[in-house]
C-alpha cells in the first residue's frame, strides 16, 4: 500500500479506536444512570432517592393486584425475585398489564416504603407466538411438563 | 485480486457507475417491490396474531426491517467514509452523502413505527430508555452528516468532515444493539440473534425474514437512485451528462 494511504488508514483506525475508548469510559462512568428503572432489590437496598420522580420495574406478583370497591384506585406488588415493592396507582392500566408479566411504574417512593405511581407502563418480552401455541404451553406448564416459553426475567 | 481492483477502479468512475446502475436498477426495483409485497401481505394477512399483543405486533414487519437497515446503513456510510478518506475516491463521497439521506429516512421510519407500536403495548408513545434514546442519536448523526455536508463551500473539505463524523458515530451502533442487554430498558431484548434460534414462532418469523430482505434491497435501490442524482449534479459539465440530457443515451466507455 502507498505510504500516504497507509498513513491515512492509521489515522482512520485511530479515530475509531479513540472514539470507542472515549465512549466506553463515558458509559462506564454513567453505568447506573443509564438504567431506565430501579429494580425492587435496589430500592430495598436504599439505592433509589426518595422525594423525586423515579421509575421502578419488575414482574407483577401473581395474585397481588387489588382494586378498590369503586373508583380507579388499585395496588399491586412488583418483584425482581429478590425483593418486593408495593405500588399504589390511580388510573387505567395498559392493555398488556397482567400478573406475572413485566411492568414499569413512574412515580415517587413514599416514606413508608410504598411506591406512589403516576403512570404504569407494560413491558412485553421478546417472544411471539400464536394463541394456540400459547395455550398449549400453558397447559404443558400446569401439567408439570417442561414447557419453556423463553426466559421471563425482570428485563 | 487484480479483477477486484479493476472492478473497484471502474466503480470509481462516475460514468461507469451511472451506466451499470441503470442496468441493475430495474431488476433490484422489481426484487425489492416483490419481496416487500410478499412479506407484508404474508405478515399482515396470513401470519397468526400474537397470543399477548394480538394484531398490534404486526407492525414488527416494518419496524424491525427499518431498524436493521438503519444500523447496517450506518456501517455502509462509515465504510464509504474510510474509502473517501484513504483512497480519495469521489464516488465514495457520493455514497457517503446519499447513505446519510437514506439512512435518516430508515431511522425515522423505525422510530415512528416503534412509537406507534409503543402506545397500544407499553401504554406510551415515547420513553427515554437506552434503546430509544440511542436510536434518536442515530437519527441526529445522519442528519448531522447531511447538515455538515452543506456547511462547507468545497466538496473535498465537506466530504472529509462528514467522513470523520460518520467514523466517530460508529461507536453508537454497538450501543444501540446492546442497549437492551446492558441496561434495564422498557424495550424488550432482541428476538433475532445470530447465536440462537429466534424467540418467535416460525409462522410469524418467516414473513419477517422476507420483509427484512425486502428492506435491504429497497435500501440499495434508494441509495443507487440518490447516488445517481448526485453524480449527475457533480458531473453536470461532463460531456457524457450533456449527451444524456440531449437524449442521446449513454454509450459504453471506450477503453474501459
């Protein structure tokens, strides 16, 4: 290769490597601030600030959804399988909200340790299947068969 | 090896590029249209609805291909930037600028379809999570290249500045791709991964492959069209462009 071109190619490589290194350092420094939400275990560990708007995410604990007799008040628990958090909310839940599924709540941590949500977003996973397959998987699960529909973790 | 070099050398000639792309475009256009029609009709009308999201998941047949192409298109643009910086081939400058426009359109399409998808599923049009924010940064990088190009009087300086900007911007691509794994986000992790089978039923996945291929070919078609327009504009004083404008057609170059 012509020396001038080789020199230019080295400069190009330097730009890419330098920019990548800078980006890596920035994102390492930011790491936790890049998270869209806190997990219940982080909140139990006191990592989340009180008195300002934060987001909390996790799975809705099955059987934990309680609705008020009248009105739109409701409460449910969110878990990351390490800790649980009580969430209070007044409003309409998104269609995809369901127990055992992922959710992100936007709101404030109350002094009592409960979370007062102003907005609740449903999180869906990366698995797509027709209803019949979904039914078959569910039946398989209840029959105690090893039916794996993908990893339903907190993310 | 010498065959590759002579091909690349010819590709650097605007006139040769214009002539050869005239031959490719009809075929590529038919291929893109056919694949997209096939994939979209299959995905929207014949693929089964999703068990949880119902019919709203079907926007995946546009959203995912547009997002794929917007990321791959950035590497194309940065690659053109490297060729432009190192080998000073004019056609690489043309590809860089054309790629920024088409890439911006694809990124915009991915963001808009994602937003429309977010409302019925997540319950919101927009959130500032890592995936969505980094995609927005990608759109701004594409638009930044377009704007930077216009900011210079000389084409050479503009091409150099744009090539450097597009090279620096490549750091964003792995960040977009891995954002859903590195950080907690509202966006779900990838369905299609090279390392394992897709977490999607085959009846839903097959039409998606077709629309992804269709979007790749569509990208090439749009890129070639933009590049041809740019070539004509740059070469407006060349004799072959004058002859073309007078309707005399484009004869093959004598002696290559």
